[in-house]
C-alpha cells in the first residue's frame, strides 16, 4: 500500500547561510501523493530533519527547535514538531483515505540553513529519505537607497544598504571606490546628480546596484541691477540669489562671483544689459538679465542771486540738474570744474559778466546767465485804467545805482532823481509822451502815442523785465503785454533776431546783445489799432 505513495520536497535545493552575521532562513514543503489506483488509508505521518553542522545536516542543533510545522492550506491535517527535528501529522477526522491522484502537503518554515554545503535529508517514518542539496548562496543586495533622493546643492543625503550572502562590499562615489560594511550608512554631499554604486561580493556572481542622488536643477531666485536709471559714471548694485549652481558669472566684464548669493557694485558709462550665467558640470547653464539706462542730462533754472551787484561783490549762481557726472562753469578769461552734486557757485564779477554752465554726462547741456556789476534797470511797467484814459501808471526798479526819471514831449526830457524802486501816475499826456528811466550810463526810453485819447483802444499793461538789467550784454529779458479794443501788432528786435508781437496778450523773450556805438541794445514797438483809425502805441529802446 505504501508503495503507492510518492513523497517530494520543494525546493530540493536551498542556499547555505552566507558569511554575514544574519543566517539564511528557508521554508520547505513536503508533498504526499497517491500514485496508485486505489485509495490509501492514512491516519499518521512522521518525518524528521537531522540537525548538525556537517554537510549532511540541514540546520544546527540550536536552531532546530525554531522550525514551525503546519499543514498546507486545503490539507485537513494537524502537524507539529517535538523541538528536536521530528514532526508528526494526523488527520482531523478518523478513517482518512487519500484518494488516487490526491495529495496532502505540509510546510516547514523558519529553517535556518547552516553554512556547510552538502546534501541533507528529510526522512519519512517508513524510511524514505528525500535529499535536499545545500548550495552556496550568491550575495544579494536587499536594500540600497538614499534619503532624501533629491537634495539642494550643498546639502547631504544619507545612503543606506543591507546585503545577504556577502563577504565584502564596496561603495563607489565621485571620490573613488572604498570598502564598506555589509550593512551600513554613508552621508554623501553630491556636487551634481550622481549614481552611487554598491557591489556585494561572496560565493557566486557579485551583486551590483546603483542608487542615484539627484541634485536639484539650477534656479535663479533673483537678479537685479539697481538703480535702473543712472547718470554716466554712476555705480549700480548687482544683487543675485542662485540655487544649485557651482559657478556664477556676470557680464559684461566676466565677473566671477559667489555661486549662491551676494551683491557687487559696478560703474556704468552707457546703457548696459547685465547677464548672469549660472552653471554646474554638464548641465545647461541658466541665465537671467537686467538692464540699467544711462539718462540724458537735464539742466534747468540757471539763475543768479542777486543778478545785479556792485563790482567785486558776490552773487550766487544756482541751478537744478539731473543725471550729471560733473559741471564746467566758464566766463571770459576763466573756468572752473564743479562736482556732480553741485547746485550753486559764488562768483565775484568786477564787470558785467555772462557765465556759461555746461552739465556733463551721457550728453552735454549748457545754459548761461549774466550778472551785472554796476547799475541796471531791471523792470519797467506801464498800466492804464479803462475809466481814466488820460493817465498812465509807471513802475520801475533800478539796482546797483541811483535812479532818475524824466517825462516830456521829447526823447530827452528833463531828469530828476527818484527812488530806486517806485511807481508814479503820469497825467495830462500830450499826443506823444516820452518816459526815460536812467541810472548812470544805462537808460530805457518809452515813447507813448494815443494814450491820452478816449477812443476805446488801450494798452492795459506792458512789462519789460530783465533780472540782470535791460542794458547788460548777455542778459535775458522779456516783454509781456495785454491790450484791449483792437488788433495788436508790433516787433521786438535784439542783436540777433526780430520777433513779432501778435494778439491781445503774450510774451516774447529777448537776449541782450553786445554793446555797439550809436546803436540801442534792443528795441520794440507795440500798437493796438481799431479799424476806425483809433489806436494806442508804445515804442522803446535801451542803451
């Protein structure tokens, strides 16, 4: 009857425990199959493993007690061991019969295989011995990982590994290959993405495994050049914040800077587009840009305070300027260089002098101002009233000298001393009235026509102004007017041009030219005329 039963053990080859500290544990399955044509009655099975350390033993005497026996799922049997390597199994019910072709199976788990290769046996109660070959186990890497798997440049990652069946291990890093433990840890600081290689050697082919630690890609968190608008020669501050780069350069100039973050001043002479290039190893460089603009020079408001002084006294030139790198102040016979932050400069003219200020930078801007040394007539104003056509109010201002006033029917009326700055009502106007204001050799003459008539047309206001004086060569003067009741026309002539007067109100600038014998410095005339023939007119000249 027993000859009808076939016994098999699976697997019939198991690896021995390797040289490492952890022994190798395996599981076996005993299968009993009825190969005959009749059912076989079975009420008990016994089988044993011979413990020992020799090649014909499967496990050691200390480990045999830890083997766990159990019936395989579907087998309605109960199995147990005696702790010494002998196992027995009985069915759950009496009268069990194994039908033809049927099988039952039993599992033996947690078998610690000893280190000696050879052939061990599982022996059945009827004397059948099932051979189990113990073969050398090849080394195996059961764990090789990095935590974290991705790092920022300059941050570490921890490698961890575990092996079985290995006698020696090596770890290859960018610095080379070195021996390491069979299980262990290693902190690495990759400069770029790198695949670390672990090799486990023992019986059989070596095991090799790679673990890649990724260094995050280059990122430019910030790049700026400030301020963005500057004057020629100004410094701008470059600032950058870069992640995961091994090198950072800034152009133009090929500046090699800290690859992480920093600030650096640079001087610019023209519009500049800065480029930051961040690189690392074979990675494609990452670039960022920022630009600064060198602004054109602005110069405005050059003036003198006071504009009229006694010879040798001080006057302060002052101005407003932007985007300059420096100034040059020039006058006949001299010049001076001024720093970019200058907004004023004191002068002491011995004679009337025109000063030219040049602001330098991306380009140049110039302006000039005249300081009169000596007497100067700086204002003449005529005002009329609509209900009093027969009178005119005259205002004047003289600086640096004594004022005289004359009113009469000729261009050279008798003169009388007056206050330097005052006003006077002039009445009983003849057909043509001459008004002369003088100080020393400086004079301005107004000739009024038609001012005494009540004809519906009038010059409401006429202003002649010049901060440095009407008669100072190089001075800047202006004519302003308001008329009523007719068509207004006239001209203003200086040494270089003639400008028209048109409209009921307006303003014309004048540039006082150089002195010439027997010629006025500048002249003008204004007429307001009604189509019926009524008119009012005023002519003037300065000498």
